[in-house]
C-alpha cells in the first residue's frame, strides 16, 4: 500500500491527504472530555499520513521547508501519543494518568509545533504554482492562531472564541480542495522540474 501511494500521481496523493484530513475532522477530539483511545489512534495515524504526503506534495517548492513542516507535525503526533498513553493509563509511571487537566495541558503544548507546521504549510502553498494562494494565507493564519499556545493561558482562553474558527476555515478549505480538486499535475511537474534544473527551491 505504501509503495502504491508513493508511486501515485500528485493529484491522487493530494486526494488521499484530503481523505485523511476529513477523517481527522471527524475523529479528532476537542479535549479530554471527548477523547477516546479509538479517536486518538485514528487521528494520530491520519496526522502522520497527512504530514508525509504534504511533504511529498510540497517539496518542489522547498524540500527543506517541506521536511521541516512534516517534522513539526510529527512532533505534534509524538507529543499527543505520549499524552494519550498517559491519560488512558497505559504509561502508569506518569503521576497525572487519567487527569483531564494534564491531557488538555499536553494538548496545548502539542499545538505549538502544529501551529509551526500550519504556518510553514501556508508559506509553501503560497509559493507554489499548483495550489491556490488563498489556501496558503488561510493556513498561515490558522498557524498563527495555534501559536498563541506559546502562552498556554492565552491560548486556552482564546481557543474556542478566536482560534478554532480560523483553524477550521483554513484546514477545512485545504481539506476540501485536496479532496475534490487535488493539485494541478502539470504545474506541479513544472515546478518540480524547474527546481531540479536550477538547483532551486526543492534543494534549498
């Protein structure tokens, strides 16, 4: 399956990423109150897939920044995996096992690398020629919102009022575009070929 995805066209990869994003929207909990082991497994598995596929799709723009964006999302996955294992009592050596407050705190910490991921993805989309620039702007705004969790109290206070809506709009529209439209394959190939020929963005 992995080999088939790796060999798929950019448009099909984009649609797979869109489908995984849709599953995240359906399954992702909003905090400890709605978290279950099944939801966390589905969400974090899909997050990993989205991180890897977006890296592959956006590396013609900048291989290094695309890799960095993927790494930030994978850090988010790792933090949330440990957070979930602690919350559901699998890692019993954590003192805060089963603590809703500790889970929500961990969620807030994880939003910082996720915000950096969204910010970089927004920049890469904006610089691409195969995805609409407005999606890049919206993703960057979502990322800036998530970065308010650098100050946890501020992020928690603003989340449902001001941060959640830009996040849903930016990530939701990107999900829909990837799922329905994919990417412009010829322009994706043009940017990839141009980067290889000039030793430009994909190697920067």
